C-alpha cells in the first residue's frame, strides 16, 4: 500500500463533516481560479435569421462550426422563439423559463 500525499484540495487532518466539505470546496475553487477558470458564467444570445430555409440552414451550420472552433456551447430554443426574440432585443435582461441552462 502506497502512502499518498494529500492534495491541495484535501482538508487538513482533524477537519470533519460540513467544515471539511466547505474547506474542501473552497480549496478546490481556489485551485480552479489559479488555473484560470472564470469566477462567473457568461451567456451570449445569438439571433439567427435568413430569407429562406436553405439560407437559414447554411447560416446555422456556419454558426455551429464557428462556435465549436471557439469552444462555445450553443443551445437552440425550440418552441421558445418569442422568448428568444425578446431576449436578443437591446432592451434589457430576460430570464428564460428554467434559468440559463
């Protein structure tokens, strides 16, 4: 059996229960921040429109390709076009049903 070194995210000996869990979560988050992970999540709303269905399909494929290249996750709002349209208007913030998932 190998004696493993504790990681930076392991709570010190003697910490138990909720305190250990909180400390472990804090140390883990500190490590993520040190590695360059953002402290906030961002959302970018894209409104894609075209004159014909063929042009829309072509534009959607191009957008998907560019998003993948930029490591951006896209989620289509099927059946929620009205909410999506309002959310992309430069009027303010609209929270979509179910949150920003």
